[in-house]
C-alpha cells in the first residue's frame, strides 16, 4: 500500500512539473531584420551588432529567448501589448516612446544623414532637400524631423531600408534621409560607386533596448550592459562591426 501511494505521489509530482513547464512562456525578443549592420540575415540566419549584443547579454543574464522578426513600426505596439518581452532594433530613445515603453541605458549614439546618387552634386545639406522627393523609413524619428525642418515635394514612407535603397537607385526619389549606420554601411558595401552620403549628422540619437513598462528584465539587462562596457566586451563587439573603438 505504501509503495502504491509513493508511486502515485511521484506520478502526481511529475504531472505538476510537466504542466508548469508546458505553461511556461518563452521570452520573445523583437527585431527588425533589415537594418545593417545592426540586424540582418545571412543565409537565413540573423546576425549583426544588435543580434550579437543581445545574445551576449542573454548569456550573461542566464535567460533563453527566441527572436521575433517584424517591421520596425510594429515593435512599439508589440511591446505595449506585451506580445514580445523586449526589442532591439536601433530604437531611438525619445520622450514619446518613453511614455509607453521602458528603455535600457543607451548603447549606441547615432544620427540622421542624407544618401544620394553618386553623381548628384546638387544635394549637400538638409536645405537642399527643399522641393525634392525624399524617402525614409516608416515609424521612425526621421519622419518627424523632416516634417518639422524642410518643405518637401513628396515624402515617401517605406517599411524597410531595402525599399529605401531601391527607391533611390531607381530614381523614384532624389534622396534618402535616415539613421546614419545603415546608410553608411550601404554606401560602403552594396551601394559602393552607386550612392554616397552627404552633409553632417543631424539630431543626435541614442539607441536603447526597449521593454514593456515595468519589465523585470530591464534592470538585469542594464547591469549586464554596464558590465560589458566596463570590462571591454562591448568595445570588442563594437570594433568588430564598425571597425573602430566606441567614442
């Protein structure tokens, strides 16, 4: 009788543990897979500065997660609805976003820049975009900046950077105006000899990892991120992807 009761208890405990495991929610991290050199795919596998940084942070913290690729303009709503647990996608920290999601400490300083055809000698600074057709990425800070600072003939809002580059190469727009890292990367690699960046950097923009408001994960990521910056892990990763030491 005792042996039967013991077996039943073991079976019951196993069922409880199995149910708990089945009900456990995997951490989901949102990423825009079209933002070189921060996140992009090579042979179907995600890679890039953001990807390697978050994977290193997750290992340091001791968490398992899975990537969820999505268009950039869907990331903040996904965090608000808590359908994802974090997001890393070159997300600029700004007051409007800080009102609805939480951010990590800044991990990269960016800015906005102009990309034009390699033979274009007319457009050199922001004021030269006056009366021109310009493309930028939907749902980004560059949209507000352009609307506030220059009168365009047409502003084309496109879902990803590949669309921006195709629009410029095909002559659909006179210029692209967007975050400097992917534009500089494209001009130095796939677009070399076809396009060029011009003018200064506009509106300094710090990137942060985003979380749903009140997320316990934020503090753990912040501690690990600061540790990486102090011990040199961050600098090594930065040098790998950008070819220079962080300023």
